[in-house]
C-alpha cells in the first residue's frame, strides 16, 4: 500500500490518562472520535496563527487508550517535537513507533493520482505546504472540528470560518489539451492562481479570491473550472 504518507510513514504513540485530552489541544481534529472506533481521521497541526505545519492522520492504537499519530516518511521527529512542545504537566507517554506499526492494519485512503485529482484531494508538496491556511485547501471540511474546544491556532481558524473568506481557494480544473502546472493568467494578463497538479486534461490548483473564472490560461493552454 502506498498512501499520501508514503510506504513507511512515521508513527508516534501517545498513551496515558491525559493522552486524548492533550492531543485534542494540539491538533484540529476531534481525537475522541477515533477512540473505540476503527476510524482513521486526517488532521492538521497548526501554529498559533492557524497556519499549517503538518498534516497527520489519527487512529486508536491496539493498546487500550493509545492514540497513534501517522505522518509522512521522515517527519516523525519533527512532528513529535512540535506536539510535545506543550507537554508539561500532563500524564502522557510518547513513543516513536515508526516501523513497528503496520500501515496495512489501518484503512487509509489510497487513490491513484488521477482519482485523487478527480476527487479534489489535496496532497502534501503539491496543494499542501507549510505556512498555508488549511481552509484554503478545503481541509475545514475533512480535518477540522469546530466544536471540540481549543487547540493551537483555533482562534484564527474559527475566525476564518465566521468571515467565510480566504484569499484563495482550491479548485478542480479542465484543460483544452494536455494540462501543465504553472501560473494561471486571466484575460487581462494578470496572474490569478496556480495549477498545482495535473493528470492528462484535468488538474487541481488555486484561484485568488474574486478571480474571474472565465478566460483562464496556463502556459498558453485554456483552462476552465470543473464541478
């Protein structure tokens, strides 16, 4: 199996009486939802300004009360350092168990590239990058709980939801020909977005707020928005 996390994802185990409560204060997802279930839920790790630091996946471990945090290959040390930065008086044990947990035991989404683009699923390194705001990529729908309480960056992300506006948004695209990545230009010749992923004649990318969706081109190829 190869997922967005790679064939050998990093895995960090959190256990102890305060593990769930502590993690709920560090990530955007409601960690309580995975306990006692077989759910594997995506989540964001954000800074105090609500900007993306990591995208991770949360699941219950095989040992009672253990929460597993899955991250991309080679990212475990950085993710652990960020999550434990605020671990002071909580009764939580943390262990890097990368390589000890089989990814096949968990139901991760595993679309091929074209299917991913068809479904509008953002990918780290393409649509997702450190320092962006998660709602720009639509992660407010999949990765963020708005009723679980406080976490690092929660005030900013909640304010974005209340305002209902971001400076750019992820969109699905079709090309009049073979697609290419690059800047999206409008009829006036102004850059109004960027194509980030392509598979044949379809793609994903970002449009700036207020950009006219008609007459868009990238490297001379006409593109249009897809439903």
